[in-house]
C-alpha cells in the first residue's frame, strides 16, 4: 500500500497532526505529515524545536504489531535523515541519541519518536518526527547553539526534493527496522560520533567510561570499560555519549 502524504505550509506540529489523525481513526501505517514551518515544534526532553521556512518537518505514522526494542523508531528516523544528507553530498554523522550533525558538531537535524495510549490487544502506534535544516537557519537560532543546513554544507537539495528523498528513506528504514533490527542498530552505531572510540556515557547521575564497541537491540551500548570489564548500557538509560 502506497504511503499517503499530507502537506501543510504551516502547522502547529506535524507530530500533533499525526496524533490527531490517529485519535480520529483516520491514520494508517506510513502516513506522512509534511510542513514548511511549525508554530509549536518540539524536540526531546520538552525542548522547543524552532521550525522556520527553509527547513523540512515530517512526521510518519508507524504501526507495530509488537512493542519494538528501545529506540527503534528514533534510530530508523535518524538513519533516514542521514541517508538524505549523504545522498545530497553532505559530510554528516549521527550524534547520540537523535541528532544529525555536520563538521564541528553543528546540528543539521533532530528526530523525535513518540507514542501515546499504547494498550494490550491492539497494534502499537508511534509517530516518528524529523526536523531537517535544508536551505538555511535564522541568525537568532545560530546564537543559541551551533547549527547548519544542508545547503551551506554543500548539499544540492531544495526543500521539496529533500522531502521526496526523506519520504523514501523513512519508508525504507522503517521497513528495514521491522525486518532486520540488529542490522539497523549496527548501521546507526557505525554512523555515530564516538563509534570505536573512547567515550563517556551519561547514565543518570553517573558516567560509564570506555570504548564504545557496538549497539544491539537487546543489550544496548556495548562499552569496553576503562577498568577492563565489558559493560552494557540500556538504550533507555544512555542520556549522552561524548567522545573523550
């Protein structure tokens, strides 16, 4: 069944539009809600996501027969947006847990996967939201943190073309996550800052320090700790991964 697309020039939040469709009973797996700007975009940990024209804001409805492994849809969304960046000619990497960054760590995109009202006896429904800086970033946002757009990093995609590319990449990565999650988790690991390097992983109020050697759905982050032990950090508990 072909994925449906719903386009908006401006919207409160594409994730909220997706959830509204779910609550109304009109949504189906693969529905894409696409906007040129948002008035109430949000990121992880309750942060506001500035959503100005020149960016691309897309949310996908995902129906899952079973509850997925922790972080599955965030990882699928992050891989999809990384695919778009690489295809456009941009040197980018994934930054744990849900960002796409360019040289120097400037943020290009973020992913927010959410669910509501999960219940036994019915398929689990999720919304995977992506915010991607395509054509430019306003000066006031640059004053808050290092940010970049695909265009300024040499990307050759406009907003509409990036939307088409991202739609295809989301479909491919969400399908792959359903069929072969272990391979997708490893792909995320290999594309991440800190892979195969000494890192500090923030877990609650503590840190796990060592070399990050793998990422799997069942055991999470595999860390060859500085004390010689092998540590496994749950994806749900790994707040940050910083290179040392």
